[in-house]
C-alpha cells in the first residue's frame, strides 16, 4: 500500500517585515495581484512604505507595500496596501 502526502495550501496572509522578521499585525480582508486590504491595530501613515511578506497558495514572497488609503469607520478601519515588485522569500 502506498501513502501519498498531499500539500493543501493554507489561507493567505500578509505579515509585516520588521528587520527582516515577519510580524503578524494584519488581518487580511482581500488580496489581489497588486492590492492587499488589511485590518490592523496600527494606523500607518498614508504614503508610508512598508516591507511585507505575503503567503498565498502555499508560496511566499516579499514585497514593498505603500499605504494608499484607510476606509471605513474607526472600529472597522481597513488599510489598503499597494504591493510592489515581488521577490521570493
């Protein structure tokens, strides 16, 4: 009898990179090719440049992210991050 290991991709997530160490400060709301919409206890400045790690479909990549907008009421604020060029992590 043969056993096979199937890798099932986990949920997507976005992590803040602080000194190249991933920090889980975001709750991912939506992820497209160039935009990540996230919730966070932190309110980043509009135009602020961050480094993030994106985990999606069992793969990881790092990318610069620019804070484009904050939307919604304070209790449910969504931050929109524009993702730059991806590099494998």
